[in-house]
């Protein structure tokens, strides 16, 4: 069904708001994702406070250009969806979409969806940089790693003191 001019203006406005207000917006190429997979993905994204929407590439480019970005810097071939938001975890949209890209594979083991670029903290970035952002662990995971690094020397010291105490009592 063709969109009216007013509907297109509303979609562009919605996209502009998403680009301005979200710390991260990921452009995702998708093809062959079935309804069951998409329903599962949308449920998990909602749980992480990430919104997922599909829009026409021309409207996405129009919204990017109205915000001063060069839309041609990110190639958008095929079907494009947007994942944006994430609340406090700015890497959540990229990380979650990257995980689903690894999870949803065709019978030939090709990804049904993959990152093509996006906006990160107001800057338009390409596919490689977005993949790097997608591999950053969640804030909770980073805190756990930090606690482990802090605890490790103390734990080793306690084990060493325990061994010394055993030799002194003999």
C-alpha cells in the first residue's frame, strides 16, 4: 500500500526524533527472517528497552540528511530496519542485533540479518565501526570483569597466606 505524502512526513519526523534522542541507532539489513524469529527478537529487544522499526530507505536517508549527515556514507542495500534506544546501555542495540545476526542463519549458514552501520552518539558510522561497538560487553558484564580484576590479587594473596600458614603449623 502506497504511503501518502503526509504519512511520509510523519515517518521522517519519527525517524528524526529517534536519531536525535537515541544514543545508538543501528541500521540492519535483513532478509529471510520469519515471523517466529522476528517475534522472538522484538520481545527480547523490548525487554532491553530497544525499539525496532522498518522504514523505507529513502525516508531514512531524508531524515539523516535533515540532521546534517551524509546518507551516502552508509550503503543501504536491500531491506533496512532500525534498532535504537537501549536506555543506559548505549551498546545494547548494536550488541543485540549482532547476536541475532549470529543466531538467525539461512540453511546455507549465511546471516539473515547483519549490521550495515548506524549512528553512535550523534555520529554516522560505517559497518566495521558498528561491529566493533557490537562486541563491547554490556555494562553489567564490564562491571563483573572489573570486580574480578580488583578481587584477583586479593584472592591470590589470601591463598598464598593460607599456604604459608600450613607450612608454619607443621
